[in-house]
């Protein structure tokens, strides 16, 4: 009997060691000036834990607070949490979203596990809304399964989320709106991000983003493999009233219909200066770059797909090129008017991206030298909404030899160049945008994005114009 008692105590202790334990951060107050410092898995789980598991502040306050990560975090033990369900997402619905800020400071979260195949809004951050920013975070060897709105970093982004300088590798699986980094991107910005994942989805599946509406994705890429159904794309599954600018996909794409090497379904949107190289396998309504176009109001500009690698000779939009024409030194009719000074890099030695152009400051692998604590610009404007003009403020932590500031609409179309190729020193700057386009016309009401571009990074900020 004594032996059995000791054995029971031992087993209970083992279960306790494998269970989730929230640990309140010792440093920080959760404010913008003094964020909570997250240095362990216990600290990270403290953000997600229910009110019953932690002391004050309550969950609603924690999910609206500011955080910085101060060390790499091993999250592999989450495979044993909640009877095999794994990690509990931070923010889970419209009533209980994450609306704070999280800066990973280029630290890793490794081995995160989630197995919730009947639940929605599944990722490290399940549901986000409001003026939120998630930046400089690297997720490695993740394994995430959900039902709808499933990603590695964020399940669903609602309204004004900025995702900047983030990377994910691993496996993502779900039924609908499934993406390697984000499941569902709405009225938000994603910039300087990348994924190297295996994505399994049935509808609206993408190597980076499952579906996007009234959003913009810039200077981002996806690598890996994608098994989808309808509306399946190597970078984005479906686009509605949104823009993709300066992006590429090198994903093996399989699906049933509306399947494309870069975008599965394009509706009221733009694809500019982007390319895809992956093999495309589908039944019908497919293309090398775009799978299916569902409106007359769209633009695909200076964007290409590799006809040799994809095995596809046609696409509803885009221009097909051979591998020789798309790899360095490139054909004269390829990458026309692309920015190889501030955005793209030529792979002259074919040693980084097999000779295809790649993006400055983007992580292609976790051992890539671009993983470094590079500070992101701080970019904002007031008033917002804009009527009739607004002041754009930007803060620089160091000098830049060449800087540009441009305004795009929600379809990714260039509206106004405020300046470009201008040198700046460290400091705070401001410039007034009069709410007009390059030809002096007043822009219409709607969502617009200002992009601050430097050779090594960029920032995106969302603005609303009301007339």
C-alpha cells in the first residue's frame, strides 16, 4: 500500500510538471513605455491563461497590454497540455480579443503545439482587433491544427493589425481560412514576413495567408508545400479588395479549383511586382500565378510565374517566363520596373534563392543571417480618420541613406509618392498629406496605407479617409 501511495504521488508530480503553469512577469507594467517582459513559457502562458489561473490583472487587461520577449522560449511541452489540446490561444473571439502589442525582439518560440480540430481562431494569437502590432517574432517547428481561421502566428486579424518582421516554420492544418502565418487577414497590414511550412486546408488556404480582405501584404514570401481544395494559393488563398506588393512564393501547390502559384482567387484587388515558381496541381480553374479572377476590377502588374517549374503555361493574369528568364541574370522583359535598390536583391551567385530575386531583410530560414534585432520604424498619423488632411509622423532609430514614403489604396494601387530616395538622420519627422493623389485629385473615402521604405526594412500604417 505504501508503494502504491508513493507511486501515485510520483505520477501526480509528473503530471504537474507537464501541465501548464502561468508565471506572472517580474518586470514591466504592461504599458507602451514599460511593457511586460516575457522570458519563459510560463510568462508566455500567463498572457493566455484564464482568470481562474492567474492573479490580477484580469484577462481583459492582459489582452490589451504591451509585451516584449527577452529570451528564446522552448514551447515543446505544450504537446502535453490540456489533455493533448496544447496551447490555448491568446484572444479567442470578438468579445475577448487580443488588442495589445507584442514585440518578439527576434527571439524564438520553438515547438508550439495546438490540436483543436473543432475550434475556430487557432494560433499563438487566436483573435486580434484594434490598434495591435505583432513584430520581430520567429516561430519554429510549430504544429497547429484547428477548424477555421487557423495560422501559426494569428488566427484572425480584425481591423488595424500590423504584423511586421515575423517568420514561421512547421505544419498548419485546418478546414477553412488556413495560412502559414495568418488564417484570416482583415483591414490589416502584413510586411516583411515569411513562412516555410506545410499547410493543409480545404478552402481559402495559403502558404502565408489563408484569406485577406481590405488588407495589404508587402515584401513577404512563402516557401514549402500546400495541400488545399478550393481557393488555394502559394502565398494567399483568396484576395478581396486587397493588395499584394513585392512578394514571392516558392510553394508546391495542390488543390481542386481556383488554384494558383501565388494567389488562388483574385477579386477586387491588385498584385504588383510579385512572382511564383512552385509546381501547381489542380483539377480546373487554375493558373501559374493566379488561379481564378472573379471580377473585372483587378490589376496584375509586372508579375510573373515560372512556366518550367510550375508546369503551367497559362494564367488568368500575370506573365509566364522560363526558369532561365526568371533567374539571374534575368531576361530583359522580366522584373520590369522592380526596385532593386530598396526592396529586392539579385541572387547573382544562385546561392541564396536559386538565382531568383529575394527580398531585403527577409528570413528564408532560421539560420539565415537576416535574423537580427533590427528596429522597426515607428509610423503613425493624426488625425485618423483623415479629413481633409493628416500629419504623418515617423521616428527613426538610426540614419538611412535612402528613404521613401508612399500612399497606397486597399487594392495595392499606388496613390501618392510623398518622397523617395531621400536621406534621413536619426530622429523624429513629420509630413502633411493633403489627401490627394499624384495628379492633385482628392482621393475618395476608404482605407489607405502609408509605406515607409528603407533598403533594409519597411513599415506599413493604416489610415481611414472620410469625405
